[in-house]
C-alpha cells in the first residue's frame, strides 16, 4: 500500500475511534471525522465512501489487534482461531 494512502487510512481510522469516544455512532459526521483526521472529504470518499465502511475498517483493525494480543498469550503460541472454542472460552475466563 502506498505510504500516503496508508497514512490517510490510519488517520481516518484513528479519527473515527476518537470521535466514538465522545459521540454515538448516529452522531458521527464525515466533516467531524475529516477535521479530526486532518484530511479532506475527497480523501475520505476515496478511501471509504461511507461512515459505515470506515467503521467496518476500524473494527477490523481493532479485532486484528485483539487477535494479536490473544495469540501472544496462548500457552503454545498458536493463534486463537486454531484453539478449540471450549479452550478459548476457558482461556478468556482467566
């Protein structure tokens, strides 16, 4: 991915997560997200098109981080999606 595209994408994802800290999903606006990210509306529409698409991308990145952390704490170093569900549930109880 082009570094500029990656930087803009990261800025928009960070901005929407920051906005969610103080606003409900229904209150999110493209203008507020773009202002917080320091990018133009054109950049927003080029990368995501809708707030929903941006939210999906943000959730996917957050889930990737959770998977990474969970993978690091499994006893044998396997990723959580390779652990039988019962074992995963038990691990998360601890």
